[in-house]
C-alpha cells in the first residue's frame, strides 16, 4: 500500500454507501450496510498481508499451500462508532486481536479527549488496522494512532468509511507513514466539524441515539 490515501472504488461499496447516506435509512439497515461495506473495505486493506507456505494434505495428495505469516492482525476500534466497522472485519478475520481507544470530541474546541485505552500486546510484531467510520478533523484519529505507536505498533493502516480533505491532510502531516483506506473522499467539513455531504453522526446512526 504505497500511497497515503486509497479510495476503494468498487460498485458494491459505492452502492451501499449511497444507501447509508440517505436520511431515511433505518438504524437496522444502516447497521447491516456498515457490516457489509466493512467486509469489502477489509478485503482491500488486507491485500498486502505477508504469506508463507506450509505443507498440507488434501484429500488427493500433499501440497505446499499459502498461509498468513507472522502474528495475528490487530484491530483497534476508536469508540464508539469504530465498533460498527469492527464487527464486519471480524467476520473476515475472526482470529484478529482487538483493542479499543475511547475518544470523544470536545464540542467547543473539536479536540479529542481520551477516556479509555486497552490494546493488544506485541503490536510491534502485528499489522495494526485502526478503524473509525469518519475521518473528519482528523484530531481523534491522530491521537489514537499516537497511542498505538506508543504501544509499539509500526505497521499501521487507518480504515474509515468517509474522509474529509481536512482530516486526510491532518493525518498526512502527523502520521505520513500511516496509509488511509476509505470508501469516499467527501467535499469538506462544516462549521460543526461534520463531513459534508457525509451521512450525519455515524455513532448515532449505528446505535439509534441522538
């Protein structure tokens, strides 16, 4: 994954994202679509996983077959909305180790405030995928990746559903070594720090809160 920003340009991703953007999409439908789209995004984000080979026995004969190399992947969810992406990715990679970083955005300053952190061990030996549906100002994502790096992670990818140009620029400035994978790059942020046209507050739409 050589470039800093990868937009997953797949017809199913585009279609599902359009349904998620619609204001009248129900909580149940939104949640299911996010699970489905996260599988497709995870497929892209794991494209460059390293492989080794192992000798196995098929019903017909022995063979050398490819298998993932090294420690299990680490998935780190930025609470609470990150959990919506996490569920779908775990269906694809059920053996992954999972961590959580709790951040909320101060409504006045738009700066992240950390309230929880629990991360897997041996991050320096794992590919680490940090997930949050929205890359808006980039402040929470930058802070979460700061934490993950302090814990030892070196091979990190940030996975989100939607990104704003401001957030991408902030991430590139703070963490130029962390590629971003997203379903869409939207126009801008509004005065409240929301992505436009966006899809509203992802956490509220996943969990049915206001």
